[in-house]
């Protein structure tokens, strides 16, 4: 019952594109999608069922991502969806399995059709590395391939958003802009688009502080902030400006402006979390140590900035020309080059 509006959105897209809900056209379907890191964050929904955001956001896709292969589970004895991520079956009563099955229900051709899904993630799961974004986008691409839908990329972006909000930005390499949209009925104008900006010298590296699973998933944390953080309305008001300025800095390839805006946006998101009641802290002492050393390095003239998502890890932004200096300064920590 809970997914009726999601189903209505899928049905609308299918009808508009003349897609019929039929059996797959191939033995198996495959999809790869990159994970994306938000430069201007999505934090807060105006509609929790459809994952409609309160603000627009911009991201950079990495070369790391998720690969998903789909086929039909025709077993007579095991009549259920077989869902494996990195070779491990999702635990029977887990929230991640429940979410994924509910998403697959939107596309199941008939009730006794069971999926066999194998997904490989190149980044740690549920640790603030945006693994679910790559995962849901790769799944939508695999479905599109397997069922032969031939949907336009914007439609695929809407479908990915129904799985996980930020997944709608993972349909593209490079920079994507997710406009929040105005349609509150089915949310069909809330999808990401390719920004068509090429800036190969802009680099992102992960500074791994903790690869463990996070305590609180972003979905719950976001809603808790919407409901309880007194800073939330200021955040929403400011976000569209940040998003606009970040797009402008990307267009102008103004690294200093970009870095300052990106950092300020991430810090404001974490301030919103810390003002929630009870407060949410994703940072660990080591996270703050890295943030402080980035500030100190900048004071010494090294152009490095950071962003942080719903986890303790830090993502560094720098220009290719400064790569060796960044590694020399921070390389005692675990750095992973991402694009
Ligand atoms: O799409 P979700 O529910 O995983 O939320 C993503 C939230 C952030 O990563 C913190 C921000 C963003 O825009 O990616």
C-alpha cells in the first residue's frame, strides 16, 4: 500500500514511453553506474515516499561504482528474490532487503516472477561513500537493458530517485545537477541532468577514516533533521544559492570559489545535524583532525578543500597539479584516488 504513488509514477513514465509491463527480452541484464559525491548536498525531503528533495544539488561522479547483473530466479523450491551484494545474500529481515524488494515490486511483471540480483560495489557499503546511489542507478540500468525499455536517461534518473534520492545523479559521468522540481503529485520533474562541464584537472580523493557501517542511515537522519533541527529552514533557504554558486564556479573553473562553497555547504549540513534533537554526529575525532589539517595546509598555500557526507570519512578536492603535494601532506592517512 505504502508504494502506491511510486507505482503511479512508474506507470506514468511507462505509459508516456509506450513501455509494456512484460517479461524480460534477454536472458540477463547488466548495468554499471558510478557513485557520486555531492558538492552541494541533498539533505531533506519534501516527500518521503517519492524521495522529492527540498533543495537542488550538484555532484561529481567518480570512476568507482556498482555493477549489477539481473536474471530470473526460476527455482521451484526457492520462490523468492535472490539478492546478493558483493557475494553476500542480504539478510532475510534486513531493512536493505525490504527496501530493495519493495523497489523491485515496482517492476515485477507478475507476482510469481522472482529476481536474481548480483551486485558488486567498488566502494564500502553504508559508510558514507554513496554506495546506494551507484547501486540503485546500476540496478535501473540493468532493468532497462534486461526488459528492453529503451527509456530516456531523465526517466531512468526519476526511477533511480525512487530507489534512493541521490541515485538520480549517478546516471552520468562528470557533473550532474538534480533540480528539486515543482511537481508534488508524482515528482516527474525531479531528476538529474548532465551539466556538460569538462574539468579533468579537478580531482577528488577519499580520506578513509573508518570503513565500518554508519550508526544511522541517511534516510532516517535526514528526516530527523527535517523534524527537529531548528536550523533546518535556514539550510533550505541557503541551499539553492549554494547550488547555483557551485554550478557557476564549475562553469568558470574557479577552484578557490568552488572549494570554499563546497566546504561551507558540507559544514552547514553537519551543523543542521548537530542542532537536531537529539544531535547527530557523523564525525569522529580523526575526522576533525583531518579537517583541521586541511585548514592548516591551506594557510601554508596548498589548495586543498574537503567535503563530508553522512559518515566520518572526508573527501578531498584539489587540482591535478597539486596531487603530489596533497599526497605528501596527507599521505600518512589512507587516501584513495577516485577520478
Ligand atoms: O540518497 P541518500 O538517501 O543516500 O542521501 C544522500 C545524502 C548525502 O550523501 C549526505 C548528500 C548527497 O547529496 O549525496
